[in-house]
C-alpha cells in the first residue's frame, strides 16, 4: 500500500544545497512539511531553499546545527518539536566526504567523519524513533544515504567508505529493531553530481558515467525520487537501493 505523504513532516539533514536540497524539494512536492538542516552551507543558501520549499505550498523551517556534536542533534530536535510537534520522515543525508591514503588519515579526521556520517545518524535514529512513537498513528520512515563504500573497499576515501559501510549495518539493525511501526532503508547514489570543492572536467565526468552499466551519469533528482518512493511504499524495509546506473556491478 502506498502511504499518502501529504501533511507529513520530514527532517532532511544537509538539505540547504546539493543533493539534500533536491530531496527536500521532491518531498515538498509530495506535500511534506520540511525541516531544512544546514551547517557548512551559507545562511543565504538555506534561506533560498526555504523559500523554494514554501513556494510548493508546504510549511518549512531552517535550523543550523553541528551534527558532530550531540547538542547539535538536540538543538535540531528542539526546533522540530517546537515548529511541528511530530515527525514522520528522516533522511540522513549530511555527510563528511574526505579523501586520503589510509596511513595519512589523522585521528581528528577519522573522528569527525565517524561523528557526522555514523554517530549522528545513530543518535538521530534514536531521537526520531521516540518522537515517531508519539504520532497519532505511531510510526514513520528513515532513509539513510550511503555510498559506494557499502559495496567494497574504497581506497581513496578509507574513513568515509568505512563510515558508510557501517551506516548500512545500522540501517539493517534499525529495520529489525524498529519494525513494524518504523521502516528503515538506505540508498547508494552513483555519479549524480560532481564532487564539491574539486574541479572535474565534463570529459572526466562523462567517462565516470561510461563505466556504469547504463553508460551515463545521473542527476540528483534520481536520488530524490528514490527517497520519495521508499517513503511511500510501506512494504519495504531493510532495503539497500542502488541509484547508480549499475555502477556497483562487477
């Protein structure tokens, strides 16, 4: 059975820009009210996203929070409860995406990556589950945005890949532990948006897409539609959905 998403409330972490913004806008098109979370994004980017979300006829509020700190997560939920008083959807999208050789990864970089990519989704899952239990009809859905580290060792991004592999494990444990009221799934995006902070030529980007089964790159909207699908379809939990043109295939 499909869930009617109209008037639901969603927390989308890291949603002021890039893929998180596109996810927030897609959910808003489905009638979902949105908490737009941001930290590294400029406040002007968050304001622009809020305006775009509200223009789709739903309610929205922004909240800046450092998810590497537990008090940042608590501040986020304080805003959420004050504005909406309920929670139906969580998209754990915010991420630290560092490169580096395994022997060069500092403990500081390791701790930051694990704090944002794994600890924060864990704490958010706990807080969300308790709030979802208070809904008029208890329950909700959580979607974790993973990465290719789920599919095997990622030499160029060792700490990032490990954190995302662990996030997939958290997804499975959460699906078992929180069902039947709460469903928990994960998505592995492929080459849908050029990496931030790096110069990537159009030719190099096209070559990356050419290595996939579909021989092309995608768009952030592909991931956003997949998120909305997992939110609507109430017989899916513990699922890892690759939205990557078959990039994970050997």
